[in-house]
C-alpha cells in the first residue's frame, strides 16, 4: 500500500506521534536533578513531580493517541491541520503532532456543524480495532452538497461492547455535553440526566478540562470526585488516568465524615430525621450552650502588680464573640487574647508600655486560662452528638421549636452508649458529628468537587459535601427518577440550597446515547408513577430485539435465569445479572452449580470473566452490555415503600447497553404492564 493512500498516511502519522511521545517520556526520564535542588525537600518534591510526569506520558497501547482531525479553512493558526487526541504530543522541534482535546483549537471537533462550520473545512474521525487505526470517515462541513449525516464511526464507538472499567468518552462527546464540560471553574453546574445520557462521563471530563485550563490553581486547592459506593468508584477510577490526570482524589460521602467507626444502622424514619437540615440548628444551639457568661471579675497577677477586669467587661467580650458567630474553636482561641488586651489597656493607663509579648504572656496566664476553660470549655463533637442522642432533656432544650416530640423520640437511643468510643454509630450519626466538628473548627475547602448520584443524599449530607467546596465550585450529577433513599431529594433547587450553591446552573441532558430505545421506553413506563413531571430520555439508539420479557413458574426461575446468562454470554461484552438483594445468595448457588464463574460489582471484568452478579441496591451508576433482570416484583418488594421500589426497578431496567432480558415468576408490577 503506497503512502499516497490516506489510511497509510494516517497510520504513519500515528507511528510518528507514538515515537514523539516516547521521546518526550525519555527526555523526562533522563533529567538529572542533582544540581538544581537546594535541599532534600526540594529534591523529593521535584522527584515526585517528575515521576507523575513520566506516568502522565505513558503510551497506553489499547488507547488511540488521536481520534480526530480538523482541517481549518482560513485559520490564523500556524498550519491548518490538527490531530485531536487525549493529550498533547510534540516533535523534537516543539511543533504539535497531537493537540489535547481540551485546547480551544479542538473545540470545533465537538461543536462544528453544517449550520455553523466554525471555519472547519474537513472533520475526520478515525476508527480503531485494539490500538490499530483501521478506518476513517470524513465530513466536509463547508460543502453544501454533502448532507448532515450521523457518523457511523461515532455510533460504533458509542455502542462498542465494553469489558473492564468505565472508559472515557473523549472521542464521542456531543455538543450539549461539550458545553457542560467546558463551563468555567467559577460556577457550579448541576446536571440532571436520565440513564445513558452520559452525565457521569460529562462530570469526569469536566474535571479533566478544568485541570487543563486551571492547573496551577487546582494543584494548590485540590479536586475530589464523590461517588455513592466503592463499587461505583472502582468502576470509574480509570477514566481520569486515561486522560493523563492522576491527581484527583475519590471518596464516598461516608469516607468524608469517617470521624467515628460506623457499626450501627438506623430505621428509615430515624435516618430521615437525622438527615433533615433542621438538625444543623439543633447542633448549633447545643454547641453554643457550652458558653456561660462570666459572673466573677478576673484578677491577673504580674510581678508585684495585680490587674482586675470586672465581670461586666468580661461579659461584653464574651457576648461580642458570640454575636460574631464565628467557629466555636476560633472564638475560644480569640477569648484569652481579648481578655489580655483588656489587661494591657489598664497597664497603659497606669503609665506602663507593654508590647505584644506582654499580651501573649497575659493570655497564657494561669488565671486567664482557668477563666477561659470555665466560660468557653472545649467541645468534643462526638461526645456532643452522643449526649443529644442519649440525654432527653438536653435534646429537648436544643430542639425546642425545631423538632416535634415524636421526632425527638425517634432520635433518642433506647439503650444509651457509655462512651463515644463504645457507641454503635450509624452513617447518619457520622454526618451529624461532621456538622458539629465544622461548628467547632472550619472544614478544609477544595477547589472543585464532583458529586455523582447526588439525588440520594440527605440535606445533612449535602451540607457535608458543601463544606468541602465553600471557596470552590462543584459539578453535581444525578437523576431525580433514580432517587432510592427515603430522604432522596425532590428537586435540585432544594438540593443546591442545602449544598450552599443556590446560584448553580441546572442543565438537563435528555438524549440517551447508550441505552437502546426499546429498553428505555419500557423502563419509562414507571416514570409517571414515581417521578411525575420528569421528561423521559429520548434514546438515539435503534436496536430492535434488544428487550425480551419472559414469564416462568417459581420452580423454573433459577434455571431460566442461568439459561439467560448463558445466552447473553454468547454475545461480546459484559453481562450483569441484577436481582433483589434477597435473591443474590440463591442465584450465586445456581450459577456455581451450572459452572458459571461470576464477579461482584466493582470487580473488574476480563475477557475470561464477563458475568457480574449485582444486588439491585448496588446497580446504580454501573452499566453492562447485556443485562438479565431477575423477578422485577421482588426488586420492588425489597424496598420500604412502593415509590422507592419502583425507582430501584427503574435503575435495574436501565443498566443495559445492548440487550435486556427480564424473567419473572411473580406478576410484573402493574405500572410496567
């Protein structure tokens, strides 16, 4: 094949780009930092930065270096052809061979159209098999004779079967997704998106974009991705490293508030009260109740002199600190300095000339320290919450006019714990302790936080996340229809207010790119019964025959489920068997008896092991090429109320990318039929 053949030329450019990336990496590996670091601390820091850079320049064999090309018409850029890829690659002379997808010059790859060509004459997309470039497809945006058409390669890339963790979507970002991805660092964005609309991917790509556009600032302040559980975080953890971003932390909300060991669980009604935003005011009152106004004057002895500060003046100082409403701990630290200042005023009136060192010495005086301890004692957040949950009069005093008597009864432990260490704390208790901790000392704020599956958080959990980005911005991702906790949010307006970001822009993604039309239409029958008013997702994927619903007898169910898994395994890609949590153990036995190896959610699928057994409670956020759903009625019945049950079922029905098989021995929920 001659090099005049376009495909051969593009393959040659790919080979040259890989060689250039290898040279960039070798340049970094050969750096000698011995003569440029002033001390061992600098040496360690620089050494670590070099290690990170080497990792970021890794050439992943299965990941194409570029996926598109733009040929500009009248651009003032030097050279009119740009290859668009996951990272920047330059040759020995510093000329770009691949442009980072986040660079401004790459934006028309995602946004240009026949109506708005954005100075692009040709957009070329590349198709790969493994790491090999095997196809290309051209769009002549300035040619009126060429009709607007759907890209075959784009469609194939969106629908490509997946084994292993979640992939990036950098080659397939749609215009409406790109707008969200490139929105600025200053503002908070909330993305409402149904199943298959790509909201998680959009959130992760927005982080990658922000790190590109504001690297120095975010390197200082930090970025964090918060997911609903460990399985989900494991599923998404490879997306950012594939885009060359290695510095982003990942956590669950439970990780953020892990000040105590969680060993207990709450009844749903109790958890709802503990998660209510009103608890913040109860805690604020309880913390401030530790302050007592001084009733006695203070006598400070220095050398042969005694200095007296009267009780009324001490009371004024304490009241002024209370009125300023600063953190309890910060006010406690300020109190001895304020008292010392009052003593210094008296010294000056007596003709002395004290300086700052004298003020510090007075602040450390035994009498001053004793007064501070009596008036403004230290508060232990865990002990405070323990007292609220076990001391009825203390709770009643601080919840008066905020919580009803019945709500207070729900909060009180039947058998109070002896100490904060022996207490069987619940997840909701840990959030209350985090709130109390923030009332005592300010929580560290990050530059940017991404919160995924946000619809499931309680108001108090939103507050815990909001504390982590008071001085930064956030990307909030979720779907109100998939809220499956008793405290799931009713609206993004409420959620954003609790988060402390009421000004956030809410964007809605309604075009589904992953879930087949037949499957999403079937699942959407549930929407009017559980989330009236929410728009159904409009899937762009035609995949006839992607849905099968099969009744069977209770005695046949396990066998039929195993047979459906075998049938699905005949296809390429990952398989998820989703069932009510109570059905997981018998199905695991049935799979083992049939000789079918299976994984748990979050364990990485491989070519040899593609079947995952998924409890319905852990299915959210995950997706599989083929899904077998066991007994929908059991999924609904496994939840405390019908609405939550229908939402859990909606989640389970929408995890399939290519095909869904539903098996049922009980009648299907009426809302589906």
